[in-house]
C-alpha cells in the first residue's frame, strides 16, 4: 500500500526531531520539502504556522527548533527509544482505569483521554473499565501522573487491583492478541534489518525519502505497543525491536545530514549525478 503523503507541518516536525541538535535552518527544511514533494512556499507557510502554534521556536538566522515543552505528544514521540526501559517484572497485579464519570461532552478532551489510554496500552474490559498489567516502572502512582499529563479525563480514577478469579485473569489476557504481537515483532525486526540494507544502495535523496517514511511506520508501532510483561509474551522481543529501529534511525539521520549539506542541497535534487549518486559516509 502506498504511504499517505506527509503534510509540510508533519515533515518539519519529523526532520527537526531526527536532527542531533533538534534544529535546522529554513533553507534545510525547504530542501527536505523538495525531497518530499513540497515547494518552498508551502514549507515556509507551515514554518510560520508551527511557530505561531508554539510547536517550534524560531532562533537566530532563520533557524528553527522543536518546542517539546509546549507539545506533550511531540515529547512522547521524541522519547520512543526509552519505552523498552519502562517495562518492569510483573507480579500478577493489574492497573484499572474507571472513566464512567468522565465528561464526554468535550470531544477534544475525550479524544486526548482515549489517546492517553491507548499510548499506555490500556484496553477496554467492561463498560467504563480499562485495564493493563501493572508492570510499568513506578507502578500506579507514576502511571497516574503520566496519564494525566497525556490528557486523562477529569473524573477518571486509576488504581491497582488483584485477586481476580482464574476466569477473570484469563478474560483479561484475551484483550491482547499475544500471538499476533509476537508475529508482528518478527515482521518489524526483519523490515528494519532489510530496510537498513536497502538504504545503502539507493540514491541519497531516495534513501532519505524512504528512511523517513519507513522510520515513521516503525516508530509509530513502537509508540502504540502495549508494553506487555515479558512473563506474558514469553520472550523480550520488544527491546530487540527498539534496538534495531534505533540502528535504522542512525542510518536515516546520517543520510538526511548528507542530503541537507549546503553543497548537496539543490544539486542532488536537480540530478547532478556526481553528487546525487554519492553515498553518505
């Protein structure tokens, strides 16, 4: 399936997040836009709007950087590598969120609430009840603060629970497709490994485009992973996936740094073969 085209705003946020210094000049961002089929005017309008929204900061000499402090979701995306470190041993307890008293008239707040639950792997068990294993570092207090930062609705209550019946525990485990998760880990590991090899043989601008789109897909999966206990999954495939995607992103960053160099910017895009066929070192 052909990937959905990226908007200019999304592209800018992605390129800034992938930069070691988390900042780029307007000229570099316009070059990235050309690689992803956006013209300069579209990119500059997007830069202005993102700055007005507080999602990016304009610095000296038309240089832009991310403003993660104003964008909690962007901070979540930037910290994708740390997710494997959040998983702790599981003692059989569960986290429960009861949201029957949450205000559902504010659709924007409700969407943030539902997104927060999804980002932390909670699944609906019964009406008004969402659960996940209590296996994240810091337990219920840390997860409560985390969900509130992400947009947990007012009126929602979070607590740890245990002593479920054997049947209830079995029903809870059915909320996740364990075998499907294990198959997906293997598929994504293979995609990241073979994708890294593909980047070595593509022209730099084509490699940049592919690495950004593939990297988005891989990181998106990591952000949506429920972070289940290794005691349930039988093996720790998720940390291996994070490490492999991190290697992929290192190569992607090198490629983008290469194509955004001043000597490469327009010449590579316009097809000068002596530059466009160069390989990033």
